[in-house]
């Protein structure tokens, strides 16, 4: 009896893994096609677009840029100056000092002639205590607002900024990101274009600035990172933004707007209660909650995506830092899917519930577990003598070639659309990363995801320490080379 049950389970698992494998191939082919169609349509639509019209348009929405800051004294002044120099007619910059232990606030006060004001702070969303709101006595910095508050984490700081914001749209960013000068004009366009549906959120492409030249808050020379981990993330970001999010945007199934750079309708963000401070995945959780709200209200809506490289950030090139980041991403995903589990396979939520939510559950949340089970299943087959080497290597080759195809197409999309990486050496290095990634880097990603599951089960919270080296100008790099004799 037990012997029969054991072999029956072996057969069931074999069928399930077969379905999952071929389902993966089919789904990613569909994603490739959808992303290509969306990229083609976007390029056609924007071929003759004049974004200067948006800057001068009387109906262009106002934008409140909210940037939380914690212990950012080294770069906070330059970052604030960069945000204030963006090209747009109607916007404000709200920097939220989230209980920094260094002199972040003092640097801002001294550099921008700030004074504490009797600001009519209206806490529509509950946050940690706000100690003061600062404005500049210099009219040149009239767009700048600095909020000083007790430490409560990124989500809590964003909520404090939302309480202060006076504009129609919210641009929630990381304070250490570099934004393109025309980033606001390009991001507000989807809000202005739709007439039959309400655009509730817009995301944009995040580029990797490691090893790039940065001058006056602008990326002037594009290079791939020097480390293997950094180059791996370039490919990963290409796949995520130029393929994955483009495809989901086309079918209005996008569930994630990057926390580093996202635009939202303020009235809806307030209606759903703002960011949820008790999760480390506040970016995906807010989008899911906003979509759930619109579905339950039976209102037509859209979450849009702009495939332009409008924001540049520094990614971790240290393995321990990267592992903590991926651990946090996994815990944030699990928390969000758990909080909103009633959406999954629920026809009430339409395509969002039946397809998008289910995809994230299987291919994001459960992916590390399924891969581990696949390895264990293969070992069991070897032990019981039921292992087929031909079948195994055929399936392994198919999945490997699929991963190569997806990564190559993601690089092709970047080259066709933006061609930021013009050096052929950079392209050769990226192709080398593509070849070794499934064997060298992907197993580590799976391990970090499994640790995220374990830490979630054990109740471990928090972000973990994220160490950044900071952006360097071409002059900085030249000085470093001189000092090191390179």
C-alpha cells in the first residue's frame, strides 16, 4: 500500500513538473510577444511627441515629489538641488527627514535657508510624530518643503509626505536616485491621455548607475558595472522592466510600481489609507491595495508604465548586501500576497485576480520552493533508479535556451530603443553574463528567496543594512586612478 502510494506521488509530481515546465515556456513566450508589441506601439506614439507642450499646458497636473531621507547627510544637498532642477511647470519637492541620527536636517537648513514654519499639517494618514515643517526664506527654493519627524521607516516617511503634499499627483522616489530632467513630463503623460479609464499609477524604467559618470545630477556616460553581480543586475533589470512590466502593462495586469520611482493619484492613495508601514514590500502592497479598491468599486482604471530610462540608481555589488535586498523583496512579496489572498483566482477581481495575482503567486512567491522541489524530485528519481538522463538533459537544455532567449531579447530591446551602452565590450560582457547566469548566479537567487521564506515564517522583519558607495563623477574616477596608479 505504502509502496503504491509512493510511486503514485512520484508520477503525480512528474506530471506537475512537466506541466509547470512547458507552462513556463509558453508564458514567457507570450510575455516576449506582448512586450514587443507594447514597445512598438509606444515608439510609434512617441515618435512625434512634444513633451514641451506638457510643461506649458494649463491642464497639466501638479506633482508632489516625496523623498524620504535617513542619514543622508553626505549627499542630501546635491540630491535636493537635483530634484529642484527638474523641468516641469508645477511641482514641489518634499524631503522627509525620517529621524536621521546624523546632520541631514542641519545640512538642508544651512544650504537652503530653511526656517521652521507654522505649517497647517493635516495628518489624514497616521504617522510617527512630526517635529516640524521647514520652508526656505529664499524665493529661489520656494518649491522645497522639508518635514522633520520621528523615525518610522520608509513607508511612514512617505505617508508624512503625503499628508503635506498639495498637488494632484504623488511622485514617490528614493532620495539618492538620479532623475532625468524630463522625467516628470514623461510620467504625467499617461495620466493626461486616458479618457475612458482612470490612471491610478504610473511606473518607469530604473537604470543602473554603477560605474557610470554622473555630473550635476545627470548621467553623462553609460557603462555597465565592473563586478559580475552588478552586470547580472543590468540583465535582470532589462528583463524586469523592458519585458516583464511592458507586457503586463499592455494587458493592464501590472502589480508593481518600483519604490524607487513611481507616480500615484493622491486622492486614491489617501482613500486606501496610504502606505502600509508594517510590510517591507510597501511598493507592491500599495499598488495591489489600490487595484483591489478600484475593482471592488467597479471603476475602470489602469496602471501604466513608461519604458523610458528616467531614473538611475545604485545597486548593491556586495553579495551579502544583495542577498539581504533579495531576502527583503521576497518577504515583501509574501506579505502582500498573504494580506490580499482573497484576490487570488477570484472572478470578482477580473484579469487582475485570475491571472496577475496567480502569476505572482506561482512565479514570484513560490518559484524558489518549486525549484528546490524539482531538485529533490530529481534526486529521488536517481535513488529509486527511475531517472531518465535523456529526458532530464533535454528539459534542462530547453529551459536554459529559453533563459538565453529572454535575456538576449531584453538586451535587443534596450539597443533598439535607447542604445545607452554603445561600447561593444560592454555588450560582450553582458552576453557572457547571460551564458553563465543560470549556473552561477541563479542558484544564489533561489537560495536568497528560500531564506526570505524561512525568515517570513520565523517572523523576521526589517530592511537590513543597505550599504551604498555613492555615485562618482568622471573627475572622481580619474583621481582614484591617479592615486592607485591604475
